[in-house]
């Protein structure tokens, strides 16, 4: 998600076009390091009937769905989830997904020094200075406070079909993210549909008003947003914390 830093660790929740609906997800679930909690503050809430609702999902319900359908077991059998990421160079092309933005460095050496901490198991640079790297993670996680095993990953929101269907993201030179089984196999379209079906089926849309604050446990709750009428003011702020 593209965001703008406003002050310190406070950022816009998303700079995606207003008409774009963001699927429910857990922040940074595709990385080994992720925030424990997320604070949202609705600075300017949209008028009623214009869309822009905040979507929240109890991941306990989604976890049970994945267990009942055998999806969690299949990912465990195949080693988890493989994330393949491509980040372009802002010095070569105009793109929302650049390694300078992601790693806060203009030097390749500075980026490579950070890749192991990001869980990258291998990486390479293309002729046009784009960075391609991979990391693999389990599809589930154990909550450190409750002891629950939870469905926690970016399988559906990091798959290439999510980006192919986003008109504001240029995928002519490839998708910025893609997901596979950790053994390298393609994730079946039916499996992706079942994951999305569970996420949306368990989702609750909340119409936040100006001044409302929501704090979510990033492991226990997914979040997203419904698109809204272009031109209608809506601004939400975000902060990651432990």
C-alpha cells in the first residue's frame, strides 16, 4: 500500500485512488517483521451514502474456514507461502513500487544490507536496475499473547491477479508482487477464491466518522476499505506500534 509520511510514524492509511476497494489484509503479513497493532484515525469521514467504509475481519473465523477447507494444511504440507517481489528504480522509471521507497535507500548496497532482515532468501538486479527478491513464510502464526494459531499471510493481496485488476497499477512490465506455494507451485484460482470468499464473508463494514479512532490487533483482525465517490473528501491516518 502506498502511503505518505505526515509526521514521525504517522502516515496516510492509503494513497490508492478513492474508487479502488482494498481487500481485507493484515499489514506486512508478507514480511517476517510486522506491527503488532495498528491505530487508525478518521480525520475526514465521507458523507453517508458515498462509500468509504472501513472493513474489519475477525481472523479467528477465517482461520476456522481455512482449517475446515483444508487450505491451511495444504500450505503447511508444501512449506508455506513464497512471496516474489519486484521493485523498480525511481531513477529509471516512475512507479509506485520502488526499492528506494521501500528500503529508504538510494544505494544498492544499502538495500542489499537490509534484505536478509526482510527475510529475503535470494535476490537479483535486472538490467534496468529493478530488484527481484523472494521470501518464504508459514501461512499461519501463533499469537504470542493468546496462544491461538491464526491464518496470517498475504496470499490473496500479494498475488499477481490482485494487481492485474487494479487499473491504477501498471503491470505491463510485471506485477510488483506475486505469491506461490513455498515449493514453487502455482496457487490454484479456486484456492484464491476460497480465501477471498472467507475474508469478505466474515467482513464487517464500519462507517467511521471524523474523529473516530480504531485500534486493531494486526494478528487478530484484518482491515480494508470500500471505495468511495471520487471528489468526496475522506482522509484516514495510520500508525504502526507494538
